[in-house]
């Protein structure tokens, strides 16, 4: 009897750890980003997107932050695979969240170009021509957040079908925010808002599923 239940208990612990790693991705990302915003000279969130922290001599900090947060997203996908076992999106949602995580890793390893006076000493104004890694960063980030938005849409549909009104509203609001087209005049602030919404969603979903599974266990 012990040998029959041990594998299940071990799998439950792995799922719990994966969900916790997914829950920590958001606080890690924004804790690091906000600290850098305050301490790095010349950074202005009204002009510079968070991704620009990955440039300059201290850019490695934000690169590592992107990679760790992305790995947290992949861990969340693993947890979702074992906790969403039925209904619409049971296969697609974990895949989409994994794409989000991998996209963050790629966005970190492909930093954007210095521009608009940051890091200090960089000429004012936008970069004349984006580098290959700058283009790669933009593509990776766009794919990551689009994938997460679609995952939120699927979660909305799941909740609607189960008549869970407030969860459906919240999932739908997340999807709506992430799918709003970027405003050229307020892009850096909108990117920050999208990141906050996305990581709040991943953290809440991870903690909810982890708590639910612990109570069911």
C-alpha cells in the first residue's frame, strides 16, 4: 500500500514546487525591476521600457531577471499540466504558458538596444537602426505576452462554462489588457502595466491551484 501511494505523493510535491516557482516569477521580476529603476541613473519609466534595464554595464542583472522569470513561467506550465486535467484548454493553456516562459528567456538573452539617453551617455532619441538582437527581443516579448493573453481567454471560457462569474471576469480583464494595441506615446508605461497584469495573473493562478490541490489532497 505504501509503494502504491508514494509515486502519487512524489508527483504532488513536484507539482506543488512547480506552481510555487511559477508564483514567485512575478515578485522576482518586479522586485528586481523596481530596485533597478530606483538605483540606476538616468532611467525614467515614462520614457524607457523595463527591458531597457538589460542594457549597459549592469544590464546583466535584468538579463538574469528575465531568464529566471521565464523559467518560473515554464515551471508554472508544468504545474498547470498536472492540475488542469479536463475541460477546454487543458492541453493548450500549459503550452501557451510555456511559450510565455520561453519567450521571456529569449527576451532576456536578446537585449534591446540602448536609446533615449539610457544608459547614461547614450544619445537622445530612438536608435537609428535596430540590431538583430533588438528585433529578436521585440518579437520574443510580443509572442510571450500574446500567448499569455490567449491562455487567459481560454481560462475565461472555462470559467464561463462553469458559471464562475468573478473568475471569468478577472481572466477576461487580464486578456483584454494584454491585447490592447500599444500606444506609441505611452509605450513604456503600457509595457510596465502589461507586465504587472501578466505577472499578477500568473502568481494568482499558481497560488490558487496550489492551494486547491493541497486542500484536495
